[in-house]
């Protein structure tokens, strides 16, 4: 550092903040000529950079929530640009003294999905990483967690999946800062070991900064790149920060560990980001040394010392989730850093209303990673060159950037609060979880309403602000100033299909619907009158479409079958009309139809489908066996009407198919066909009355199409007896049944005069239908 007695006081530019962002900018500015002062205490108290794991990657940081709104996507675009800058940047700051590779500490990044987190966060974020890698053509490899060298977690935290990103490395943050500082000095930057306490200005333009010891440095351009520390300088100018989202601290703890066995991984090993924080990560830092990081707790002001709770939690996670013998390793250093977090969760990048005063902050985990890209861009702007990056959305003075609805923010808050409990290994009765979520939703909704009726904080600030009244005060002041300057945010814009589908997936997941993503997509396509495979997620709903979609999702969350909501079901390639008065045909029936038709010779054939419902099986027989004459029978007049409608609509594809109302137990049913039928099929009611089954069947489908007496055999007995009467000798019976009574079904069929009785499993591997031939009379 320069001797204060010989320190110049006038500069072309002053950069406040000697972390990765500020020092990188000083290097870049000095390389363009002119005098530059870099202001910051050499010890870097509270700094994020010196405590960082310094992972050089953007894909491993992806979350599903990052990319679900335009602002998150804009931030990710900056990350993509930064990724390509780093190789040349490392060479630049090394000034030819090394090949720049010596500063790298990891060969790629391995992301693991383990059993610790929750599906809506960890699994979704893991899939978001993989999907984004695919989208951008970034090389990666899916790996078996068992094959990951050095990974040895507790069995209760075993990894389920893993992928390796060879292009995402890490650097030693301490060495990076030293190299940046050396490069700055070589270029003539004046290093000022001091704390800047205020900004000076005159006539609407910045004129310099005042240091804690009373000295004043002057310059026409001042850049605040001191992270959360920039807030005090903004506050020193009356009115400047009224509409700049205030910076609070994302306080975090990390540890340097000397491993018990003298080993270290070659790559970064990490989980996806989770529960309001970054993912757990282990970063190699040389022989027998690893960096373990990191927690993230929102706090109104920076913290300098580790909180015991956070350190214990971090260390416990590391040996349970990554490598068990870390339990016996030595802690050689504990690091505390404070990431800048703005009140709307996005960076502050650009010139303020005070001419010549600039702000350059990252947020959460991306400040160090963005540093070379932003340094080059800000150097261009300070020198009056043409910008190459679009940073307008992140201009410091702005209305809050809200990429999602208030409801979505509340849902995310609740989701992450519960996930935090699981990460702490809490133990609650299984059925309490849904009650906890139900109670937290109104609590956080009321809290957000209390903070402001129009503006909604990001989820992590909704949660943390309940513990920090001062933070609530800051939010209300900022929101009030923005309301006066920018007006009330427009909530009338059409909701995006992507955002609504994501919301629906969460709702349906909570409701325990089996395929929430698929069902949400189908319902969105239904509202937009398009095919699910061609759904444009970047499109928008009209208000009417949005209302219709939410109504459908609500009914599906009540477990109304998807087919009732769309009015359609499909068997093979036949699209059928269905309604709530008929049983919903299932894909299981396709296997039975295929097997049964394979047992019937080609050419003209007489076929009967008992308990036909919507006519699905009867119509499939007619469509797939040219020359067949098919009669479908059902006790329900509503079912016969539905089947008849399907037959008329598909007449040109299904051949000769007709439907009749009748009772399968009637000994005179279709008496005119006795002994002449080639194939009888049936998917009869077969659920025992005492059996508890999902609401899709038990509540919403016609009971007479589902239940069949105490043992589930009442209707199947009648089907077998009628089939034995109708079939010619050698004719085929194909009947679906309840899987748990396969032995009883086989015996029932044999005793009714059938032979070659075979049982078949469905696509899930459960016994589902029998095929048999009518024995000679």
C-alpha cells in the first residue's frame, strides 16, 4: 500500500472497494490510461470476495426460479458472457509471469442430487441445471455417483444422481485477489488502505470521497464497488438512495479444512442451490486442503464473526453429505463474508442520478464470477466508449424488479422454509408437513401485505424480514419512494404460460397428483387449444384464459381425472369423448386388446365388449381388426350414449360397431349370438368395496363402473358366465381384473369351461388381465 504521506489526492477515477469487482475494474481502467485510486482497507473486513469459494461457473448455479422470469434470465445472460471472459482474463492479470493455470484449484464441477433436500427445490434445480446445459450446448457428463472419486457420504445422505461439468472450475480467492492487486500496482493504480465514509459532490456531480481519517480524494468519476459497504456511501448523499433498492448483507460462513487422510477431490463437488442459500460445496484448495462452503443468512448489516449455529450446521452437512472422514479432519480457518443483497434481489449496475457516481454490485454468488466482464464494461462506459452489454434493467435507481407474482413469491417462501427444516434433519410426523405448509401460506401472505400492498419482496427477504424490524422499515421507505416516483406496478399484464405452468406444477405436487408437470402442461394446452408438445411456454394467457386455467388446475388438485377436464381420452390412436358419467379408459387396456386380437384369425369376426363404458375397447377392436363386427354392452344408459357418440365420430375408422344397453348378469343378454362369437372382451368393475383407492376413482368416477361386491368378483363372475354362453368353441375371452385376486380369476375362468387360461401383467408389472379359449362343449 502507498505511504499516506505521499498519497496524491486528485485522480481521474476512484474505485471504492478492493474485492474482486473493484480491483478488476481498477486494473481495467489503469490499462486504458489515466490515474486510478483503489480505496479499501487491506484487511477487507466483511468482504465477500476474500471468503468466497470462487467457483467459476454459471450452470452449476442455475435454479428453476432464476430462469422463470425476465430479470433472472437477463442476469443469467451476463453469467454466460462472463464464462467466456475468464480464460483470457486470468492470462491478462498474470502479466506473463505464469501460464495462469496455477491459480485454478479444480478441474470441473460435479453436481450431485442427494436425499437431503426436497423435490420442489433440489430435484427441480438439478433438472434446471441439466436442461440449461442442454439448451446452451455446454459439455457435461452424466455420472454414476458411485464412480465419483472422493465422494463418501453418510448412507442417509446418499446421492441419487450426478453430472460433471468439465468447463466450470474454481480459483483460490486469496491468490486471485493478490494477483489482481499486483496487476493493479504494475499498471500504476494507487492503493489506498482506508475506509471511505462519504461521497462529495457539487452542482449535481460527484467530486470525490472522504476517508475515515478525514482525508478527501477527488475525481470526476467514482465507482462504488464495495458490495454491501456501498450502502453507507449512498446514504451519505441526501436523497440519492430514495429509489435505489437498499443493500443488506447475505452473511455467510465457510471453512478451510485440512483433510484427515491427506486427500482432496480433483473437481468441485456440490449440490444444487437450496433453501434460500447456495448449495453445499467442497472446493479443492491444494494438497490435503479443501474449502467447505457456505451458509447464507440475510441480515440488515454485515457480520464479522461466525455464528455458532451456522458453523455447526455447515460442518455437519459437509461430513454427512460429501465425505464422512471430514469428521476427523482439522479446521484450519473459518471465513466470514457478506454478499450484497439488494431489496429486490438483483444487481445494481450503472450510473446513479448523481453524475459520475456509479454502482457496481453483484448479488449472492455472482460478484466474483462477473468481475472481469463488468470491469471491462464499466471501463468502456467511464471512458465514453460504446457499451457492449445491456445493463439498463439493473440501473441502480428503479422500481423493484418483480419477476413473479406475489402468490408465487409466497409459495417459494413457504417451500424454502420447510426445506430448511429438512436440511437440519428435523423429524415431524409425515402428515404434519401439509398442515405446516397450509399454516405458513396465510402467515407469509399477511406478512407481505403488512409490508406493502403493491410491492412484494423476494422470498428470502419475506422470510428474513420477520426477524428484522429495521429491514421492514427500509422496505416500506423504498416502496413508498418508488410508488411516488414510478407509480403503482401494473398487475394487469397477461401472465406467462411458463409462470402459470410452474405454479400449477407446484399446486398439483402439493395435492399429490401423480404427474404434476405433465398434467399442468396438458391443461395449459387445453386452454390455448393447442397440442401439449407444441405448447409455447413464452406465450401469455389472456385474463379469461388465465382464469380458465386456474379453475382447471383447482379441479385437478381436487383429484378430478385429467380426462374429465379435457373431455378426452385416448386408446391407441383413437381420441374418445368422455364425461363424468363414464369410466375413464386406461392405457392398461391396450396390451389386453393387442394380445386378444393376436389370438383371433384375420378376416370377418364377431366380437362383443362387455361393460363397454365409453366404448374404448369396442372401438379399438373395430379399428384394429378389419372385417370385425363388434357389439358393446353396458348397464348405464349414459355410457351407451357416450359410446354411441364416439362411434359416430370415428365411424370412418372403426368399421361396424354398435352399442346396446344391457345387464351382463342377464341370462338372455344377446341370446341371438349364443355360440357364435369369436372374441369377448371386458374391463368390468372389479374393485372390492372395502378397498381404499385414490380419489380419481373412488370420488369422481361412477361407483357402478368401479366397485364389484365384497370380493371384487361379483361382476367378473357374470362376465365369465355370459362369455362362456356367447363364445363359439375355441373362441377367446379377454378380461381385465383386480391384480390381487389373479388366482381366483384364473380358477373362475377355468371352472366356467375355458382352457389355455393365461395371466398377463400390465406395463407396471402387475397381473392385470387373463386370456382364455372356450373349450369344446
